[in-house]
C-alpha cells in the first residue's frame, strides 16, 4: 500500500519540530521526530555508561532500548525510555550535542534506519530531521528544506530556554548553533543538506502559521 510521506529537514532552530507537529495534526497523519531518537540513544548511552564513541556499544543499545512517545491529557509531549520519563533531559543542550556527536557515526545511523521507517503508517507520515528526504524516505512525494538565519535560530532557542526558566547566554547559544550546524553539515555520513528535489523554505521572517500554510499549500497541490 502506498503511504504518503512529507519530509521536513533543516538545521536546529529552523522550527522543524513545531511545524511538523502542526502539519501532522492538521492532516491527521503520524509524526516522526527523528532527532528525538538520536537524543534518546545519547541519553541511554549516558545512563548506561556507554561512551559516545563506542560504536558497538551504541549499536547494541539501539537494538535494546524501548522508547514511547505519548501526548499527555494537557497536550504536552511525554517521552519514556525503558518506562522512565526522560522528556526534560531529552531537550537539554547537552542531549542535543551528544545526539549530534553520535549522529556522525555511520553505524549508528544505520542502526536507526529501520526504527525510523517503521513510523510510515497509514494514512501518512510527516518526518522531521536532517536526512529524511535524502536517506530515510527518498521516495517522499513532498520534501521541504526549512531554514532560517543562524541569528534568528539562536534567538528562538534563547527565548525557548528562557521560557523554560533556564539562565542562558545568547552568545553561548549562538556559538552552539554554529558549532552544531558545522558538525551536522560537514559529517561524512548523511550530512545535513537539501535533497535535490526538496523545496527550500526560509522562514526567518515568517511566523509559524504562515510557514505551516505554505507547506499545506504545497501538500494540497500534490496529494
Ligand atoms: O533535531 P534535533 O535537534 O532534536 O536533533 C539532535 C541531533 O541529532 C542533531 O544535532 C543532529 C542529529 N540528527 C541527525 O543527525 N539526523 C536526524 N535525522 C535527526 C537528528
């Protein structure tokens, strides 16, 4: 059976997560947050004392861990790793950086491939990540590469962390955004890059609703 996929790839802070969730919700489709799988594996490694460069240890862990994504009654996301809630831990800068580090290992990427593809279920899937359109779902009918300027992305992250009550420095976040971008774009295994047939969408000056509306317009012209 043909199951349609929309891929939303792009750098951190481009709004992929928010846009993809809203899209999936509006279309009544499933949602894959592939970054969360890399973050989960990094958290599990730290929990079990597996080093972030221990390829065999990480691949073994990927086969063993059990993850559950739930939406609580008040609409919040809740993620369980082997039954333990890890939602807060998953969203920290530390987890993001650790995820980016293990994501550079080809064997780790290969170990997560089937896990990601299993999310493709009727009536459709919105997949958010870095290589959704290039590697994981190359046959997706609609591929979006979502970007925003590094300054705008650092600003968004700064506001997000402040809203969570964290004391953070914008300069540090800017350094972090640039370092993570450089690592995600320059790695040999599935570097962050638009698929040849992706539509580029820069949302530096677009609001969330405007961005969702653009993608829905594209989707309506295809599906
Ligand atoms: O989207 P995110 O910030 O949750 O992703 C965390 C890290 O995981 C990111 O720095 C790069 C990596 N990642 C990846 O390499 N491929 C994906 N499909 C998703 C995330």
